[in-house]
C-alpha cells in the first residue's frame, strides 16, 4: 500500500497527517511483530537473487522428461503477545514453486501461495512469476522480466529459509517484491552485480509515471565473510513523481565454525513528504547469530533497532529496539520445529493493547513448524 502524498489538499491539519502516518504504520508494522498469518500476504525481505537457470533447490523434485522443477513448503504456527487478546494456532502458508527450462537458455518460474488472511480465510497469490534468459553460454548472466523478490536486505522472504519466526525491524522499510526487469551476473569469481528497473514497491501495476531503479553489489571475501551494498530509489507516492524514496543498505554475513552470522544497516530518505514539504528520514540496524551446537539443533539470537525520526513508517517519532531468542530443531531434512520469544521496547508509548491503552514495551512468543519439499 503506497503512502499518500503529504502535500495533498485533503490533508489540512497536523491531526490528519498523524492519522495518515498511523494508517501507513498499520500495514508496515505487520512485517515485524504480528502473527505470520497476518503478514504472509504482505511479504518480507527478499533473499539475494538466484539465477533459476543454474540453481536447483536441494529439495526440488525434477522431472527430467519435461524439464519441470517443483519445490515448496508448508508453514504453521502458534502465536501470542501480552498486548492483545490474540492467542491462536494457524496454518499460515502453503507454497508451490514450478520452474520450466526451455532450450538450456530460457526458464520460466511461478511461485503460487495459499495464504491465511487477517480473518483466518485463505486466498491465492503469486509471490513471483518471471521469465529469465541466459545472456552467455555459461548461463552466468541473466535477464529477468516479471515479478520477483526484491534483491535487497538480509532476512529471507519465506519462513522455511528464515532462522526464526519473526522479522527484525530492518524489514519494516524494505520492499518485498518488485515488478519489472533485472540484470544479474558475476564480474569475477568473488564479485556479483545486479541492476533493476521496476514499478514501485510491491506494486504489480504502478501508481505513477516514474520508475524505481536499484542495484546490488556482492563481494565474497571467503566462506567466513561476504559483504553486499544495495541501493534503491524512485517515486513511491500515488500520481506524484517529484517525491523520491531512496535507501542504502549494507549487509555482512558469514560462518565461523558452527556459528552463522549476519549484520545489516540501512539508511533512507523520502523527499518532499514531511508536513512542511521537507524530507523524512530513518535508519535501522540488525545483528543476528545462529549457533548450530549439535546435529539438527540451533539457537538464534537477534537484536535490531529502528529509528523513525519523522514517524512516517511507524506512526510515532520513536526509536524502537527488539531482542529475539529462538531455539530450533530439524529432525529430518526439510522439517524444522522452532520456538521464539521476542521483547520489543520503544522510547515512546507506541504499543496498543485491546483496551486502547499504550505502552512502551511488548513481549510475544511463537511456536512454528515448517516443512520444505
């Protein structure tokens, strides 16, 4: 849901502007700390792009006769928090992905989701749908057109690829999916570049005449450390091209012995969006570590913060932090059981309970089971 232009004549007072910010925040906040059945249709931070011409998921079912590859997952959970009356079991999402290769240089992919909504009903959605063409004989460089996961951010988009149940606070201001075209491929054995031009964030049909452009550079120093820098910029307001949302995102990740780790820092600005026609700014950071302490067993620790300096994302001018702990167990390939406890804290009373009262903290917990096939 794109934000409305703050310079619109329909916004005539500071109170109306605050209401607008709160409406925007209602959607964006679902990304980080609500039950997964309420966020699955919104999406999340996307993994870095994978060339479908050269990569087959380890769990995929490939039929060599017709060239189709199938894989997917089932995700269910139990969730509750201390600020609401919600405590529910849920089948959150079922996804089946199909890839078809043509003549060794062209492939088509569709990711079909069956998603639980806010009221517990289910609906179908297409998370991704694109055609990819190899530009060289080694299938290294690819041109992709369609709807694809946004190539920016640290945390994965689908639950079976995540280390924990919820998303960190950096996900609050990242796009989930983009519609347009993308070019990607390695320049060296260590450096990979991606560039794209698309509609606005999470829009299959654009809301203005401008286009969003972005790029991602990834450099792998070793198995122990890799670094990526992503940038995205474009007009995101309805029918307005003069206001631009731009963001710079740094991601570091790697593995040292049994410990996998990730770090992210992003900073963003949207021009001509404040009440006075000025710029709105924000920044966010995340640190996470996953300790694989025994076969099939792991423990995740994550901390993240979000500084909403102008209140345009969360509805409050605030600095919010969260800390999450999540043990997990995978008894067989593809099956993961995990528990999560999460503590959120803000310097403003921004967490509302069922009685309409606000507090500066919130505690939530979840149990989750995923099976990838």
